[in-house]
């Protein structure tokens, strides 16, 4: 069955299977075919199959692969989003898995939340306890897990203006598309909690200038999101003044946290109207009214963050699961994905597919003989030909014993006989292997691990012709299971 999708009104995509697509220019769209829908984390990548033809082949390619190949720059992608029509939602993640879920859900971008990362990584409140190094490390794991742009929470820059520059450069190296910097004093506080204080106007503006200098010195185009917490710490008028000053200093996006009404939100969006504004929809009872994306866009916002949704539902889900387990039950099926669904989300299936690319086929059939004392206390023989009457020993990457004598004489003309007798007196194993292959012997009898058979061969009594004495007993001992292990030169 084939599917198609309209491209430019007269061009179609023909789908021959679920992995590959075939593009052809058709004179008219064919309404008999339903449109193609791809997972949100995949794009169509086109490549010509024959330069003499108009046809192109394309395939659904994971976005992470595009990013890894260098085809995408997260900061440029974020700037493209900011310039595109409409309002853009960004849930806040706290680790690589939550970021990947955001991407799989179809969002164009995501934020990191200092509140959530402090909770998930430290199990502690967002009161300035988490450090710059911990935030950069967590951020690096997040950005590597996804291809969508990530705006990182840079708090107050973790110190003075030189620290701000270091923070920006660290976030750039970590792969962030943007960084959010605020004007709180140290130690900082969560935006909708008590006890917030801000630095002076001059100091706040200088932080943004330092961030821009760090960006230029790095040759990056990371997006600078300037946040002020002065609405609750001082007044609405002060927060509006600081936002204008941040814009004049060169900030890319403006953000006033904890605005208390629609009117305040409108007043914020009216300043520097050409500069994107960020709204923060703090779930669960913050100071800012919770509005839907359409309402926020009508007011004038370009970005909207949801800082607590993922960490909040995670906490509730884990508490419910633990309550069930403690009462002797497991979480009900509807409260968690199936194991197969979890494997798909975590990339097991993609891993297995990629693993197939590197599967090797041995040039020779594989044979093996082994002793497995833990399994029924018996010696077992495994051969690729299933011929139990004539077992052959497999020796992998053997150490070749060679004392510069010809391989037609000396050690290469002899064999080692390995004989094992059980405690009941019954013979369990009696095999012979070339004496030149020493390393593989321990794969046959683990009890010989650590025994220097090479040294014993060197010390063996020799015959008149210089060859080792036939029938010489090199080893004779009982292993931990009480079986008698003997090794002879033949």
C-alpha cells in the first residue's frame, strides 16, 4: 500500500514502506492517499538516487542523528523559532530522560529548571544550593539526549561578572541554545517563593553585558534571556525599567518573573514590542495567572515555560507507586507504560537496529569444549557440528608458545592431555590439545586459571633428542569441587 502527502500543492511523497519514502513530482495531488504523519522526533532527509531523474529518495531520520552530524546548530534553531509566527511552548526538563520525552511529545524546544534539577539531582530545595558545575554537568547530559534547542537556567551567574562570563561559556560548551540569567543576589531563591532580593540596577545590567561579551568571545550565537525578579522584590515599575535596560544592553529575550495579573503581563509586553517576551506558567499555585497559549499570544508573549509539570507529576507518580508496593501490590497497568513501551522510549530498539550494522560473521565455524562445574557438576562439550563423539577445542586469541625452535619439533610436536576424574571415581573429561596453545586451556578448565603452565613446560625433563619427556605429569590436584585434575605432556 502506498501513501502520499502534498508538498507544494502539486508534488507528492509516495511511501513504499515505513522506513523509506519516494518523492516524485506529480501534476496533480491524488486525494486517494491519506497524508503521511511522522513521529515528532523524525524529519525527512532527501538524497538523489539518480542525477538524471527528478526522483528523490528520502527517509525518516531521527532528529538526534541530524544534530550529531552537525547539520543543526541549536542556537540558530532557537533563533529561527523566535522569528517564526505564533507562540512556542517549552516544558522544563530536569534530566536526559525528561528532555527526551519533551522531544518525543513534539515540542520545538525545552527549558531546564533549576527548581527541578535541584530536586532531582540533590533532593534539595532551589535556594542556591546547587552549583554551577552541577548545573553544567546536568545540562550537558540533557542537550546530548535531544536535538531540539534547550534553554538552560543559569540562575544569577554564580558570582560576579567574571563568574557570569564563565557560566555563559560553560553553557555554550554544554550545548545549550540559550541561557536564562537573573538579577537576584546570592544565595538566590525560587522565583515564586519568599525572601527574594535583587542586586542594584547597574549590577543587573552589567551581568547582561558580561554575558554578551562571553558570547562574542566564544564566537557563539547563544540566546541571552534576561530575567528580573524585581517585580516581587521591589515593584512592577522597577521590573519594567530593568527590562528596558536589559533590552538596551543587548538581551535577546525578556522575562519578568512572578507578574501578578493580566494587566501587569500586558504592561510588560508593551515595552520594546519587537523583542520576544517569555511567560512563566508556574503550575500548582504561583503568583502569575495561568493562561492558555492563545491568551498569552494575544497579550504579546512569544515563549511560554512550564517549569514544574514534569517534576510535579513525577513526584506524584512515584509516591503513588511506592504506596502500592508498600501495600503488597504493584502499580496498576494504566499508571505506567509497558516494558516494551519503556524500551522503545529509551532507545533499545534503535540500539538493536544499529548493532546489526556491526555484526561480524566468523570466517570459520565455531567449536567449543567447556567445563561448567556450576551446572550439574559435570563437564559438558559444545560443538558447532553437534558431534559429541569427536569434540574439538576452540582456542580464542591464543598465546603461542615458541622458544625459537622449529614448529616441526619441540613443543609444537607435543600435546597436552587434560584428564578430570570426579569424586566418585568416574571419568568426566579426557582431551588433548596442542601444547603450543596455552591460553585457551583455562577456557576448557577454569580450575587451571592462574597456573603458569608455560613455566612448567620450560622446567619439564627433556628426552635425549631435546623434546619434553613423554608422559610427564605437569599438574595433579583436586579443585574446589573435589574433582581431580591432571595435565600430562604427550
